[in-house]
C-alpha cells in the first residue's frame, strides 16, 4: 500500500499544475488504492478513507512522515460529517495559506468536514478567471468561502458572493484581502440562492456570469429541500433569467446520483435552445471516479 502511495505521489509531480502547492496525491481506485484518498494542502496532508477507522499500516505511514509533515485523517461519511483528526505531526490550530495557480486562499483543518476549498474545482476557477475582465459582473451562488469570487475579482470583475452562512462570507472576505482585493469594492449577500435569484430577476438585475455549484442536498430556513438530481434544472432556469445578453453560466455538481447525460439534459432543458453547452473533465490529479460534472453555458 505504501509503495502505491509513493508511486501515485511521484506521478503528480509530472502534472502541469503551475504555481500550485495543493492537489490530490491519491485518488482511490484511480491510483489502485480503492477507498483511500490523499490531499496535499501546502505540505499538510489530509488522508481520507471510506473505512470508518484508519488502518495500522496507514497510521504507521503517516507517523513515518512526521514531524516534517503533518497528517490528518477524515472518515468519508456524509451523515456524520466530522472534522478531520490529527494522526501525526504538529496540530494545526489556525487557518493557513495555500497557493493555487498563483492565487492565495485560506484553508483550515479545524473548520469542520470541509477545509475551505474544493481542490477538484481548480480548473473551473481558472476558467472563471480567464473569462472575466474589467466591467464584468459575476454572481457566485452557494459561494462557500468565495474562491470563484476571488478569481473573478482578480480579473477585474465586480462580484456578488452569495451564501447562507455569515462565517463563510467572512472567510470569503479574508480570501479577497489575502489577494489584495479591496473587499469593499465587492458585494456579499447572505441568504438563500433561490430567493435571491428570484429577487434579482424582479429587480431586472443582470450579471455577465453566474456560478452554480450547489450542494447535492440542502434545506433552507423554511424547510424547502433541494436535491441536485431533482431540482438542478429549476436552479438553472432561475439563474438564466438573471444573465445579461451574451452572458455565461458555469454549472457544476458533484452529485453521484446524477449521471453525465442526465445532468446535461437537465441543464439543456432549462435553457433556450440557442445556447452552447461545453463540458469539461476533472483536473488531471483526480484519476478515479469522474463524479464532478461541469458545463460551461454560453448564451
């Protein structure tokens, strides 16, 4: 097992990741290590397993890397969603900085089940940054810590970062400041995405680009449930009503219950027939199950 991990990690050094210090080193079955996933966050390791306990072999391997490399472990359990626990090395009590294609973000192993950035969205963040320019307006829905907003703002766009959680919006501001973006020049909006999309449409407020990266399941304050495999099309339809002429929509989901063809059909049926849909694969360090689906919609 350790030999396979070392081989997988060595292969990642050959990938064209640019000015990036955080990536996936082991991607389960894609690296002949089913149920085992290893992410590097600027020299800090996050080992995730589908098994509910960490095997002695993996624990010994993590200990062998210490003290120079800190390793945390997380059980991949969507029900419990517990924060990672320290296996070996120095405890990380504060957020720390990582770099991705020259952009700076704060990550944390103390913030719960997720660490502040989804590494599988790296190339989508690049796409947003490449598409934006001064004068653009970009709405980032379900924004989490605002990484898409940072990329858009770095290219000169004025962003609206929308999320239900005030702590995540505060984190997004910190990510802006880390990249020397004047957070006062950007907009932050706390609330339900469906509510705000309807409100923006009524106000005739239009955006050059909109990012849709919803959770696979959520429930708003009123108890209304969102399931990506059932309701993603409704989300796309609401977002399309807020697009400026010639605007773009980045639609993405990690819902494993929604196959590629079903996702494409759902998005296409929610849009006018003349739009162009361009699909994109996952980043090259994600060699296993291609669970993340991405469609770039151009109107």
